[in-house]
C-alpha cells in the first residue's frame, strides 16, 4: 500500500524511541514519511501525558492535526493518536481547555496503545480501508519492550542515540501516573542491550544514552527472590544489574560515551558507583531525580528514600567517583509542603551544589494518590517557591561555571560552534560554546575561557 505518513512526536526520550520504532516499521513496509502534515494520507500524534502541561500540549497537537483546525488538508486524511495519553484515557480523551475556550476534540480514526507501536502498519491499513474502530487497538495492560533487532529509524543526530534498557515502573510515587500507563517494570537482557550498543557504535554513534523509567532497577525484576528492599544493598551475584550491564558495555571497542539517565536513588549501590569510576566509556554524569529532601515530603511522595539516605548517597557518589556531574530534579508545592520543608530544600541545594538541577511545580494529576490528598497549595505559593528556588539555582549555576574557567575539557561537537561536555546531556543541560572549526559528531579538547548562567565558553 502506497501511503504517505506524517508523525508528531511529543514528550520524553522514551516516547521518542516509540516514534522511532513506528517509523522503522513504516519504512520496512514501504510507506513514506513526510514532514508536511497537510500532504499526508495519515497523521500520527504520539502523545505524552505525564503532567497537566504535557496533556494540554498533546490535546493541542491533536486538534492542530485534525480537519477541524487545518485548512489545506489532503482529502480523507486519517488521524491516529498514539502514546501515553491514548493509553491513559483508553480513547476517551478529555476536551481541550484554553484553545479558544473549551473545544470538543475532532474525529480521531484510531487510538493505539503502547503495545501497538510494532503493529502500526496493519493499523494504518485498516484505517485507510475504513475497517477500524476507534479504540480497537488499545490494550489495558502494557507488556511490550523493544529488542536489539526491533525495526527503528533514529530521529536523533547521527552521533547520539537513546537506548531503552527497560520499560515500566514498580515505584509507588504518589504524584506519578506513569506506572498506570506504562505498566510494571520489565528489563531487557544484558545481551540484548549490548548487541544494540555494538550496532550503534559500528554506525558511528559517539554517545549512548541509557534510558527507562527506573534505570537503576535494571535486571532486578528478574531476580529469583522477592522484589529487593529499596534500601538493601544491590548484589549482582543474584542476577543481571545496571552495574553488570555497564561492565559489558565497557568491553565494546571504540571511542564513545555511555550516559545514565532516569536513575531512581533507591537502588544505587557502592558496586554501581565503583563500576562507573573504573569505566572507560561511562560518562562522569548521572541523572538522579530526588524530588525533595524533607522527610515529611519524601514520605508523602512515597519515594522510598529519606533525607539522611539521600545525603549519604550523594556523599558516597562524590567520594567513589570524583568529578562526576550530578543532575537532579525537585518538586516544589507538593500538598502539605510547609515553608519549613521548602527552606530545608533551599539549604540542601546551597550546601550540596549539584551540577545541574531542574525544578518542577507540583501538578495535580487525576488518578494519582497525591491528587486526593489534603493540603493542596495555591498556585501563587507554588509560583513563589519555584521563583525563589530558580533564583538560587541560577546563582549557583553561574558560580559552578566560573570554577571551570582555565580547565581543559572534552566535548562532543553537537553542531558548528556548539559542544557538550560529559556533564551536559542532550536537550536537557547547558552547552559549551566552541570555535566552529570542529567537526560535528566528533570529540574535541577545548579550554574553558568564560561562563554564562548555564553555558560555558571555550577555545
């Protein structure tokens, strides 16, 4: 079937991989892609539904890609909605708020769930033939996880790639809807991940970004015993783990980085820290969402960690793997957060001096435990605490950058005049402004000559 397909991919890197898998299957079937949605026979909107803002973005995109909004659409164009929002609402999407008031969503020809990304071709064939029901392709429970040979067309630059090592999440965080959408944690095997990594490196990829909802729980879901206690010591002798995966990736020949993203703090171990410290490929960088430091808030969030545990973990990470950049995120304005809780967080940020920090205002998500809690704060209080935290972080970030002046660092050239150090993840962190003479996709050695609020300047 000769079909031209347009695709809008929203949300995180995990969602991007789902889009890449769909495109890979479309290409294998001989269907062509177009960046001009108006000329497509079928438009797919791959949605995110993590927080309220992402939900509104997804709904706006669906409306934008429909006949109800666009003017010069191809006749009889079909619209398919995929991804987290489709899975979350099982096809019964809410109306769009804030786009010329309250607007009912237009006709959607089919909704597909997270388990149907590899079946996108037969879905399109049915939709084009007028045979599909709108919610025919939705599943209640998600179980899919990609393998090393799953067809995929990468949408990232040639020199960098995301590798999804696990899917789903077992954590009970009260603010998060993801486990209900993505299902229980399920890991790939070390062999599967290594085979994919070898292929990517052979294709010239210089940076492998390992991602999942809970990267540090990799392999542990397949241990024979009952689910490990969140605060117990990770022991790779019981089965595959993130540490054992990193050791195998370190055996791959070539000059490349392995970057760890989305690592939950509950399952970090001294073994993992030691493995990173000894590795020749693992970037000295870690993304570890902590969410708060107040024991009251951590308990209310059901984060399975305490303030003392977090402080000790950061201390062990910095002692065991010196010069490792630590990126984290925090939530302000969670239900019941007092000024005392918030002040404790500010002091922790000042004392700890993380390399990169993201601050989020609490979003009340339907279907979560936190949504039903008492003590929800006003938008004004959340805005005020967010602004105060960002003011502090901007100062700390500038001070951190100034400490790099005079140092020689290695960067991966992202595009002419732009590089990223080991401490800068793609599309998340700052950049290093460099001379335009370096080749894109290659490593370069530069000397830092100046610092801006979030970025470095080098020659």
